[in-house]
């Protein structure tokens, strides 16, 4: 079952501004979420939400992908593996940490 991302969960990707130190890895942390839907006490992170990147050049990433069948406030919920994009260099990354969204037993 896919894991949904929430505020505080991490991302990973690449930074490439064409500088001598680039390309290099970058990480990020989901900073925005919707308080309408919580998982394990944390706000769920949605497509278009952002967070800071842990990169020597600074910056912010935006989540650019979400689950088409699961939405909140009209925005898709992001899952582990969904794509992020750095707003500084434009390179993409992915969500790499999440929590179980829903488990149904029958």
C-alpha cells in the first residue's frame, strides 16, 4: 500500500545550477499541509505544497504530483515516490518518507 506524505516527511533529489559543485544531492522537508486531514497527528501534504531544500544554494521545492483518487481541499495527496521540483534549479526529486494513509480490513 502506498504511503502518504505529511508535514515533516522528507524528500530527495538533485541540484544542478551548473556550478562547480553541481550536480549534487539535495534533500527537503515537507513544510505545508492541510489540517483538514491528518495522519498520525500530522497534516497531510498535498500537490502544490512546498518545503525547504537542504542544499548549499538554499531554495524551496514544490510537490508537482499527487494521487488522482485521493484528494483533500481539491488537491491530490502526495505519496512516497511522487515528484517534487526545486524552484531554484528546476531539477526534480521524489518524496521518500510517508505514513499509512488508510488500511481497510474485511
